[in-house]
C-alpha cells in the first residue's frame, strides 16, 4: 500500500509542485487549500502517513492545524512555509512539528526530509528485503 501524504497550502501552484514531487516518488497525495479543509481531509482519511503544512492559510492557520492534529495523532508533520525566521521555526517545532522547511526550497532537500520523517515514523516506500540462510 502506498504511503499517503496530506499537503495543505493555500497557493494552488505550490500544492501542484509538491503534489507532483511526491507523486513522482510513488506517494499518494491528498491536497487541501486551507486549514479547515486540511483537518477535514485528515479526519476523513484515517490512513494519512505524513502531513505537510503551510503556516499562513485561511480559515485555520498551520499552527492551529498542527495543534489539533497533535491532540489526536502522532503522525509526522512538516511545516513548509515562507516564515523563515528562527522564532517561527522554534514555534512550529514546539507545537509538535517534526521538521520545518522555509520557502523557497529545493527538490532534493525537500524529498530527503520527507523520507527522513517517514523513516522515523516507521513508514517507507522503499522495498524491504530479508535474507535467509538456505
């Protein structure tokens, strides 16, 4: 079963870029354009393996979404946001995020952090092989 990732960002262009990155790596992607819809998608899809959140979204901001998710789940959360100040990163991590990536971001670093968060959560798209003596 493919790993499912929720991407919440109010900019459709960013959602498309991130969605394409993740889909090209074999992940299933669920998208939301605001914080309220992100929470709806999270609760409607009980098999979300990772959440990627923008901070500045309408209806509910990313801080609020992260807090609500943390009340219910320990699913990995990565903030991907234009708020790049140190105090913003600290706030995100203190709210329970597993990682914090400021925009603009590069593909390789972004994907490495996604894989790292999933690995720490015991999830991986990589094939696992066991070797046995015959």
